[in-house]
């Protein structure tokens, strides 16, 4: 790879001298670590209450459904009222929801219907928190600093995905079972540890809301004067305007379609196929931890490289993306043939490095290319691909594995991605997509 012509990459040390970035980063670290406590504690809570994986799937579905359905509306609301304002409100809402959940668990009065209701409410809140959180950086940092800032923030997120589950599991073990003598209907074993985990997440939302209140947004000068002012539009009209903007920008339209294909062929199958693969290896459950850990470590390395070398390209951004996906597809194909955990870890680690590198580059490209007035809607549409299409693809993958082998799934998914990326590389304008910000007026 050779660097493209870009403005000089700001020293990362300069980010740490920016008080706005430090406040935003601190709040993000606190919030991301807190999120991991709930991601571990909630499934454990459901399994302790019922022992039924179908109920667990229902709870997770109740969290993901409102998120997928309302995330585009969330993006329009963010553009109308500012990402900081919406994010603050969602943090206070989540503080209340998780505090209620913690109190019910500790008091031994939690019912399954209460879990369903709280899961749905948390999922609905994330439909607004995700587009607001992903829209914050361009409103806080100069555009020249976005690659380095994205590299730091996304790297910290990946790091929190390592540390958070370990801390949550340790906390649940240390606090042990709740008192059995005072147990009431709805009480579960490990209640004390689970209640404390939810309580810590509630406090993390409250603390990150305070740090967010210290962040000052830069004055918003719309890069596209033709972009409609969302304050003058109804929410659904604003969503439509965002969709039209995306469709009228040829490069963004092509990339979003292509990313949808990647989510269906790789992201979705990984969510189902990798856990199934781990069950075939000698280490059992430990194998899954090693495989996911290797992928996470690779992703962290790729993000660090992208943040440090934002201009590293094979020609253009589009060509780099397509070549990377050809390699990812090729690495994915032999996954079903591995016989040892280290083999899968090596393959997924390499996939993680490539994926992490492109994640930072793509996020930065979107943020630079999108007018500030449309940032929330465009980022919500981007996140919808991975929060809507990928889970749907995962469900289809689970159904397919009842009639095809794991080897056939990996070969088929990886092979299709290789073919599609090669076709796009040879015969589509995707390879011409550059890093330059060239927003197209909305109509």
C-alpha cells in the first residue's frame, strides 16, 4: 500500500490536548465498559430465570427489533435536535431503565414480563443513542482530525469488548449468589452479582451523561447549502430526505448496496457459524473465546494501523475496500475445514486486521462526505445495515445449517464475497471511490 495525497495527519498527542475530545473519549470509555456489563448480565439473568434458550432469543429479539425499526427515525431526530441533546436524553433514560432492572433483581421481584418490557425499552433507546453517538465526532472535531479520532474511539470500543465481559464475569462471581432465605417469586441465583452489574451500567450512563455535558459542539457550517433543514420537516419527511440524499450520491449509493451484500454474506454468518464451529473443536466453550478474542485482537490492530496511517491505500479507497474483501472472502472459505483452534484463530485474526483497518477508513469517509445537517440520518442508515440486515442474515444462516454443512456454508459465503468483490473491482464504479469529500446536493 502507498499513501494517497492527504493533508498531514495530526499527531495523536494533539487529540489529548483537545479538552472536547478528552471529555467525549472519557464518557465513551465509561459508557462502553458499562454496556458490556449488561451484555453479559442480561443473557445470564434470563438463563438463570428460565433455563430456556427460546426465551433468551425472545429477549434479545425484543431488544433488536425496535432498534432496527426505529434507527432511521432516530437519525432524523438527531439531525433535528443535535446529537448531543438526543444522546443526553437517551443516557438519562437508560440510567432509569437499568436502575429499575437492578432494583428488581436485587429485591427478588423480577418477572419475565418485566424483563420483556425493559428489554424492549432498552432496544428502543438504542435506536436513538446509536445515530447520535456515531454523529458526535464530526460535530466536535475538525475534519482533518477525524481519522485519528476515529482510530482512537473505535480502538477503545474494541478494547472495552475485551475488558468489559471479563470485569462483568468477575464481578458476578465475586458477589456470588443472592440471599436464598429472602427469595421471592422471580428471584434468581447470582441475583446479587447480576443486580450489581446492572447497577454499575446504570451509573456508567449517569457518569457519561455528565462528561458529555462538558463537551462543546463546534459551530455547524453545512457543507451542503442545499441540504434541507430538518427543523422545518416532519420526522418521516426528514427520513425521506436522508434516503434521497444517499440515493442521489452515486458513490454512497453504490457503497451502501455493496456493504449490505457484505453484511449478508459475512457478518450474519459469522454470528451463527463461528459459535457452531467452536463446538466441533476440542476446547469446547474455551475455543469460542479464543476465536472471538483473536478476531477482536486483529480488529484492534487494524484500527490502530488505520488511525496511524489514514492515507494507506491500494490506489483509491474503493479499490482498497474491494481488494480487502477479496482477501477476507478467501480467508473465510477454509474456516469450515479447520481441525485445531489455533488455525481458526489465525484466520479470524487476519480477517479482523483487515476489517478493523477498513472500519476506521469507511467511518471517516462517511463523516467527511456527509453534510452536518444530514449526519444523523446517514449514520443511522449505515448502522441499519449491520443492526438490521446482519441479524436477519444470521437467522437465515441458522435455518440453512439444518440442511447444509458448516464447510459448505463457509465456502459458499466466502466464495460469493470473492466473486462479488472481483466483479465490482473489474466492472463497477466502486473502485473509483476516493477519500475526497464530494457531497452531492439533495433534491
